[in-house]
C-alpha cells in the first residue's frame, strides 16, 4: 500500500521545517493560521458545514486575540480556535527552535563553572570501586564521568563531547537520590524528570528517552542485555507468559523504533512460531508509521488485507515538504533510487493539481496479499485502549480482518480520518502549526475520528488485569 512510505516520513522534518522570520502579534498569528487552515486543511469543508457556528467561533477568537497580553494567553486562544475542528492531528505549540538563554533556565552556579576533577585520578579511584555507578559512561554523542558529590546528589561531567557546545568537566546532568534528574541539553537549557539505574550498568533518563551505558569499570551487562533492557524500558518486549501464551508489547510505532521492532521479532521468531496463543499489546501506542508493524502481520493473517485508500490535498506545504524530503534522499541517490523515482512522480501529480485532492495510485481500496508465516499462533488477542491512536489504529483495522484475531479492550483513540501530519509555515515564527495532509476514503461512511476502532470484547472497569483476562480468554 503506497501510503506506507508517506504516513509519517514527516517526523524527521517536523523540527527542521523552514520557519518564517516574522514575529507576529496574536491577532496577526491567528489570522494567518485561520487562512492556512481554511485553504490547506483537508477536513475544513466537512468540519465547517455549520457556517454560522464556525464564523461565530472565528469572530470570538479574533476578538479575544486583540485583547491578548501574553504569549500563554495567545496560545490558549489559538488552541481554542483549532480545537473547534476536533482533530488531534491539528496542533499549535510554542516555537522552541530558538535557543533559550541559559540564565532563564538554570543558575550559572550549576553549569557555567566546570568541576575541578583530574580525570586520571578519577579513573584510579573508580577502578577499585565494586558495585558502584561511579565511573565513565557513554552514549552515541557523549562520554561522561559520573561522580557522587554527597549522599543526595551525583553529577555527570563531560569527558568528550562536541566542542562547539561543551567543554571538559562541564556538568551534563545531576542525579538526585529521590530518582529525579536535571539534564542539560545541547543548548544548556534544563530538562527535569526521573531516571532509572539498572545494575549500575545502564542509566536511562525518562521523558527525554536518553540512555547511557557504563564503559569503565566494565559493565556487568553485555551489549545484548543492555539493548534488551533499553527496549523493555521503552515498551518493546516479547515474553512467554505461560507454556501456551506469549505476549508482544509495542509501545510506539514511531519511525525511530521501526528497526527495534523488526529486530525484536526476528530475534524471537522461534518463540512466535511455536506459541499456541499470542497477545499483542498496543495500549497507549499513539501511532507513527505503518512500516513499524509490517513484520508482525505474517503471524496474524489468514487472508488478504483490504485497506481503504486516502487522498492528499495538493497544498503548497505538501509540495515543498515533499521536495525537501526528496532532496535529503538524494544524498544517497543509489540506495534511495526507487523512493526518489516514486516521489518525483508524486510531486509531478501534486503540481498538476494544486488545490485539489489527488490519489496517487488511483485506487480507493488496496488489497495486500501477505504471505503467512510458516508456523504461527492459532489464536491472537490484540489489547487496545483509548490511547491507541493513528497508525496504531490502522494496525487494529488490519488485524481485525484476520479470522483468528480478536480485539479486547475499549474503543481506541479515534484519530485516523485525517493524517500524515506535518508542520505548516504560515508566516509567523511565534508558534508552530501542525496539520494533516490527507483524508481517508472511508469518509463519510465509516469515520474513526472521535469514535475509535471498536473492540470485539469490551473490557469494563471491573477488569483490572487485561493481560490475565486475555490469557484466560485464550486458554480456557
């Protein structure tokens, strides 16, 4: 199905999208956002059939914007206007691209002064400390020393990092005994949250999803164990629950986790093939890309899968963003040759139909013939809740078509009718505007937005342990 390539490719462009250089007042910002939505939002005509109601909402928003005195108040006005459309693929959020002033976030005492640490002496001290988290830690970008300052606080200091942003011995993060942290980003702004220390070998920062592994003294966990622990923290694992039943948890379908999911499935191929029953847990999975779940489909299918297609609004933003994405692919034109050719065709179609809706493959429905796994579970349960959304809901629609799959839980989030969201440049840089770029051919007969995908078996509030319920449902 062709839309898989595009469903969420824009993730990599979200924060790289060209920003306007104009700082607008609240009324100017609102007026330009209104203009952008009225001309480039695929759901506008359907959502504004009651013109009297819509115009009243718009006029009240404009009146309030003229009286707005603060950025926070303006943001609330913008959100109230976009909230009229009841589409959770439309967001307005502060523009955080500009680097904040350090003084606004943390005191100079915390970060401007480097620690007075002799690295060689530090290494000698920590080398003889067993079962301690003090030592040298690494991730893809940093080499960090962690030193205990006192009973309540430890610090991570820079050993190696990009010299444009960091100097040796500067504090990168602070760890507090209550499990909280203060982490300094590349621009030295402060982020706070909670951390996990696992076997004094793996340090994981929740919220920012950053992980460091101990390199000196040597970690007690090997590389594979560390990868498995990080995956499990992120919500990705496959476990045998009983002699008959296995569970696979997929917390996100974001593009950054596609490889994680594919490796996890391949690694556990034997377990999946030899489990009589399978539980797939996509609760709280807010979506991402359809590419993320392709490798699990062979274990589900009993027949071909029918997907209803989509049509894109050929807006200036979609055209320019597609062109920018294609230019990025051309950095490795040999590897990305087929995708570049496909995008060139799409751009040609978009430019020939500016302001109109286009269906790239001319089919309103697509039939996918997926080869079933040689061996697979006989019965499968998918767990979903009201935080299962977007591409994860598309997964539910695919799974429901199998004769051996049942959906258990409550209705999903309901955010799928208008999708493939990207940031739209509307002429002001105070706030970012995120909007979908296509609408589904399911409309108007089979809407999902604000309704959700319905379960086959509804789990009411009396069911506290959904996994246990699923095991009993499958095995008894």
